C-alpha cells in the first residue's frame, strides 16, 4: 500500500459515539467544496450514517453530492472489500513467503490470510483513503471516523502495518539463509521488495499523520462532563503518539431561549460547568462552539450552516451560559409503567445485551436495567459488564469500576459490575500462548539434537510467535467475553447484562465467534503436523479451550430462550435509521430482540422545545410502524442532570413508559435555581 499521497490535505474528524462527528465532518466537507476546494468526505465507521446526514444513498465508490457550486464526493468504506482489493495484488507473494519460510502448506497459508490481519476495519480504511487520494481528483479529504477507541487505533495503524512487515520478514529470513548457503549469496527478490514496501509505507504514514501542514485532526464533543473527559483522554492519547490535535468542536450548545424554559435553562447551566472544567490540555487548542438545531440537520443546506459556524471558530463559552442548580425531568403522558424485565430478562435468560448507535444512552439504560433485575431477583447473581472500549459505567454509577467484578456501594449485594480491560486480558492469553510455543519448541530442539527431526526449530519458533500478531481483529474483546460467559450458571454468575460498543463494533463482536473459531481451527491443523513428533502439549490445550468456548458462545447468542438484545435509540432521524439497520442485521444473525428503548424523550416549554417535542413524536410513531409487531417500544424520559448514581438510576427506571396514542406534551419543568 503506497502511503497516503502528499498531494491532498486530510482532515480527520473524531469523537465519542453520538456527539455528531458525522454531521460535523459532512458540514466541513460541504463548506470546503463550496469554497472551491475539490473535496471528498469518507466514512470509516462500520455502521456509517454519512449518507443519512447528506440525505443521499452512498456506496463503496465515491458518489457526487449536488451543490450549487463546488465539487463534493462522498463514500462509505466497505472494509472487507477494501481489504480484499489490497490483499488480492499481494496474496501470491504472501503465500510464497510463508511457503518458503515455514512448514505451512498452501492451504494453511490461504486460510490464515483469509481469516487474519490485525485491525481489519482500521487497516482497510487507510488502504481505501490512500487509494482514493492517489486518483489526484481531490484537494481535501475529510474523514468521518469510527468512535473514539477505534479512531485512535486507526491513527496508530502505521505501526501495525510495520508489525505485519516484521512477521513476513521473519518468514522470509529462513529462505534467505537457505539460498545464501546454496548459492553463496542472496539477491533480494520481489517478496523482499514487498516486505520493504509495506515497512516503508508504515514509516511514511507515521510521518504524514504527524505533519501539521497536511493533517488536521478535529475532535467533536458535547458540552457534557462525560464527553469532555473522554475528549481529554483522546487528546492525551494523540499527544503521546505525536499526532497534533488542531481544534475541539463542542457540538449542540443550547441556544438562549426566548423565555424561561426548564430544559434550556438547565442545560445551559450544566454546559457551562462542563466547559469551565475542561482540562487545560484541551483548552490549549481552539474550542469552537456549534449551536444545537431545532431539527436534526440533514442535507447540504442545513450542513452548510453548521460548516459556516465551525469555520467562523466562535469560542464555545462566548455567551456566558447562565448559572444555578438545575433539576428537570420530562413529564410523559400517563401510562402503565413499562417493566422490561419480563421482556428482556425472562426466567431462562442468561445474557442480555444492550446496544445501539453511539450517544443514545445505552450504558445508562443497561445500568438501570441491571439494578432492576438484581433487585427483583435477589437469589440470582447478576453481572453488569461493559465491552465498550470507551467505558462509562463508572460515570453512570458515580463510583470507581475496574476490570475486577465488584459490588457498588449501597447497591444490591447480588449485583457485580465490571469494565473489561480487553487488552490486559489478551496479554494474559498471549503470554500463555508464548509459553506454550516455547515449551513445544524446547521439546522439538531436544529431539532435533538427537537426530531425526527435519525442522529449523529456532526459526519456526519465531514464526509461531509471530502468528499471534496475525490474529483476527477484536480477538482481545472476544477472549474476555468468552471467559465471562463461560461462568454463566456457576456460583459467581447467573445473568450477564452487557453494555456493548456502538452499533458497528457491537455487530463485529457478535459476528466474531465464527471467524475466530475458524482461525483457531486453522492454527490447530498447523499444530497437528507436529503431533507425531512431540504431541500438541499445552498449546493444543489452549487452542482447544478457545475453540470450545467460541462454540458455546455461538450457541448462546442464537438461543432466544437464553439471550436477548435490547436495542436503545433516540427519537431522531439518524439514530432511528441506524436502529432499523441494526435490527435487520440482528435478525439475519438470528439474535432475539425483545424490546427497543427510545431514550431521553421530552423537552421544555419554550417554542423551540415544543417544536423539538413534535419531531420526537413523529419519530416515535415512525419507529413503532417500522418495528416488527412482536417488538414493543419503551419510552425513557429525558432528565437534567442525566441519571447518575444508584438512587437516580432506580427512580429513572420507574418512569419508563409504553408509548400511547396521545401526543407527547413538552416536558414539565421542575427547575430550581439558586
């Protein structure tokens, strides 16, 4: 992959799921194109909504977006297709390298290449950005990235690319030694050139991403404490990698209402608190404010207005934003309390997943539901588990949460909470794998010294260590999930409530078991070639355990009696559209969806809030019509501040309602200002 060409400039737009980064990226692209800059906007999110924002159907090839003036193309990357396009031109060389330098046969190599390559989504995104940049058609490429953790991983992918080169270089080294011994010298061939090209591309890409003249990184956030904290963490991570953060865009600032309004006044107070508390490392760059719109911005005209606001660079704290101690809760129409427990957590349920588009509030919903389940079933052990790389369970409970399951002070004694540290868990798996490899090759070396074993044990040991670096992406999260789900039914855990990553990456996690099980079987078949010599030993046991765990997880996910997936969404067009796509994918995967929660419904009493409430009502009605008949909807009201802590989560859960045919009124303000 030639590195990103130095012709166009690049603007990466990142942020936590649900902050509006797609809207901001599309807006930046629209105003750039209108200014005469030939612009391409690319979505690298596995659950893209760029087409929804532009009100245009997009595909894996660039499509022209009509503007009154200027050139704007847009594309939603198809990661598997992009990776296959890159791999197709190199597969023969990769196979030759592996066949020359290992004991692997052609079938082994083909299987591993088909199932492997680290960070498929992130690598594929870089491959496709580079390919489109090389066309020479664009002056600016705006990249709408996946949520935070995956954006940071994409920006550090150049090192992974160099790691890939190192793995194949280890394989090629054996061939070089053999040829040199037979011919008295070594002349680099096409495979050496390919390895060097991949390593060079990694080096050049590392340098390019750190070049402020060509790369502009913008981080989108909301004027909320949790989003600001994650922005600060992202800024620190970028800084540690030497990638400069150019500006922060604070989206959806509440405009000053024309008269007193509980929702607007309360939000403005909370927004000021969050912005004033913004860490210094974030405030060192320009912090640009963008006002919330009454209706969701869709289409180039609405996006142009937002793009102009970003370009103007007005500071986020420029209008004061008020002071006081706000409390506010939406008042929904009288209706029976919506107890989702019989729907999502029936008698036989063991695994309950909460998922949806980033920013819809799935973590808060999962926390409230887990509390309710544990309180209703005191004889059952409940584990609330976060698999989202950007954990926020600690924020929801207002208590420290770690990778060790723990009770929350004041909460039910039968409820444990844990935020998975997938990287740490996978390091433990990797260490066990490495030790097992060393044990295997120690035995091989001893037998080889006695004669009769035609293997280069030292070289093959190094190659087998390298194969773990070609593990499929997401195996770290999956290995941690298997450990947890295998505990279901033990004295430690009866029911798991899982807070997943945003839609695209949650789906990848759910699809992973089949892929990783195939990868594990491929490694097992390679290992069995040693069995006549030394047996399979501890490595065989590790791979067998992983494969069996994957099999059990696959069976659990499609068992509607034991597993359910609760979809969380918002009453807005973009989340609604993504929710319908998510439910279609879950249906094709045979994963049961018993209920959908429409979160944060309700607004204040000003004219702007009443208009927003009318939009929400239309979206809820549209969702009801789109849902399968057997999938009911539950409404969770908006609150200020958002539910935080045990008491607030319990109280909020009791206010959930089933929608009625009565139009929702605007929320009733119960503000208190000091």
